[in-house]
């Protein structure tokens, strides 16, 4: 990696994302020696904090995952926190960012090197912040001829296709396409990064990875908890915009895409965009929306809110590989399980020679579990050891934490390291983003009253009927 001086600016530094994910990821990279020696981290937000208060908040979330010694850990934390600074200011004015620019100059005494700007802020203030950054000179203030400025933008990218296009256009006035990294942290998870390897490095899977052998694909994201303290954001966006249009569609794209000509960012993202464009726009009759009972009583939620906390959708990929194969996407809060997974269900065996032992052979399934513990399972039918021919379903399993020695990197560690290296393959391109919004645009603009469901249940009534209609039960 280029060891030139690096300045990291986190806009929204007082928020939960910065404290729980971004700063711990940066500390892990720092502890492994993966950040330049001359690195400085500047937090910016509206909350009034001193440097000491900012560091104290950050310290509460830092752990030495890669450093066994307690003394060494404490020393590393002290060195890391000493490089963290904080400036308070508004999001809609250049004045605060001019103060930030002055602080950068005072602390570092230079403008040469590289600059990473992370927008850990609500989408509603993206444009104000981008304009203020542009007017403050922070985007262009790079003294070295080979220095770069890059900006990381968190999802959701807009509310629909029109607002997303407008956001891309407006951000494009401040940051070039090459500078912009649209992040979806699910793409940084090890088991998701492994999808291309699983498919295209193993000869056994690719020949059966199509409609003649695959019955259906399920992509599921479930949480047992409610919205917590995110009412202000979540009630404005809902479960489709929060999870389904981004995390789940990215998982679908990697599952369904064709093999790229080569393993580079352009080729991979080309194929992801092609397959997303082949997904038919979601029809209203193929969507079930729900809201958990008690959601409207959550602090900050309007008493008449119609925001869905659950969505189940059946999508169709209209190409030669997947025509006729239903893709079932499910996402929700306050459900009966805490999990995220891709389940590829293969077609049942045509001729069952074991009918006397097992009248119906269960379908084989390949399960790629993203959380709670990353794993890959292959569900097969097996003979139970013994003197009789007795069959039962079983699993071949690859659990990452037991199969692989060492610490598994967190998603944000991988993605931030990619940004620093200029690797763009795990970030969302503008045309890919547009194709994903096109799938949901129509249903997002239709007023629908979500069906109530009990917290801790599998979801609302109507899901089973949707599954049955597509042969998924």
C-alpha cells in the first residue's frame, strides 16, 4: 500500500455507525500496520464534543482482535486515539467545514498525501454536506501530485430511482465517479466475498447452477429485535429501502450473475448490472408487506405509520439461465429468528429407487449463511450407519470459525482497506444502483397498508399463500 500521509474525515462522527463500526475497523487496520505511519482521523458532526470526549466514546468500542497481549493492546489504543480529533459544526454550511480544514492544517501541517472522506450521515443531508465539502476546499486540497481524495457513501442511495439519479448527479458535481465509493457492508462479509470463488473455482457447482437443476433461490434476512433507536431513519425509509433493495439484491446479483471474463472491478460489476437489468420489476401481487404489532408505539414512530417492517417478494430473472426459477426475498424485524442466508434449493430426484425407505426424497439445498456465524452447508440424503437401509437428511458443513484459523476480518475492515487500495469491485456503480431501483420503483410508489404480525412470529399472514402460488412450500 502507498505509505503517503493519510487524512481520514468521518462526517457523522458522533453517530452509532462511526462508534460501532468505522472507528473499530480503522483501529483493527492500524493495529495490523495496514494504515500509513502518518495517519490522522478527524471526526465531524453537529454534536458538541471535545477531542477528549470523542476519544473516550471511541475507546469504549475498540477491541484488540489481532493483538493477544493486554499491555500491547493498551499501547496501540493509546497511539490510535492520539491520532483522533473532533470538530463540531453544521451540515448545511461551509463554515463548519472551513473550521475543519483549518484544524487539519493545524494538526498535520500539510495538505499533501491522501484524503478519505466517509459520509456516515443520513441520506437527507448528503447533498448539503457534499456542497459544503466542495465549497470548503476539502475535496481538492491534495498537495502531492499523486495524492487522491475518495469519498465513501453509505446506503440507502436515495428513496427511489428518481431521487437516486438526482443524488448521483448532484454528488457528481463535487466528486467524480472514480472518487466515489458507494458502500454496502454486506459485500465485505467473508462468505459473500466467497460466492464468486464457490461458483467459479469449483467445477462441481457451475454445471448445475441454472434452471434445469435449481428449483428456487431464497435470500433471507431476519432480525428478532425491533427498530431500536432508529425510528427517525427507519420510519422514513422502511424495510425495502433499508435492506431489500441493497443487501438482498446484492446477494441475488452475486448468486445469479454470469461468470466475468476476468476478475477485476469492471468485469464483475458489468455482470452484476446485467443480471439486475434482467430482473423483472416487482409486481404488486408478488409482494407481501407487514408491520409488527407495537411498532407504532415505538418512541419516535407516528401513531398512524404505514411503514413496513417486513417484506416478502418473489422476483423473476428473465434470462436463459434462470427463466422460471423463483427468487424469494424476505426481510423483516421482530421475527422468530436472527439470520441472513442464501438457500439454493435443487430440483428433486426424478426417479426414487429408495421409495420403500423414504417415499419422497427431500431436495438437496446449498445454504450460504451470512449471519449469525458465517458458514456453508450442503443438505443431502445419507444412509444412517447400521445393518438396515435407513435414510435421513443430513448436512455437510463448513463453519468458518472452526474451519479457518485466525481472526475473520469484519466487513468494514475489508471494505475500508479496499477503498485505501483503490479496489472498486465491492462497491456499487451508478448504473448498478439504477438497475436495482428499477426493480422496486413501482411498488414503492403504491400506498399499501401493511398486515400486522406478532413480534416473534414468522411474519404476516399472506406469506404462505405467496409461497404456495410459486411452488415454494
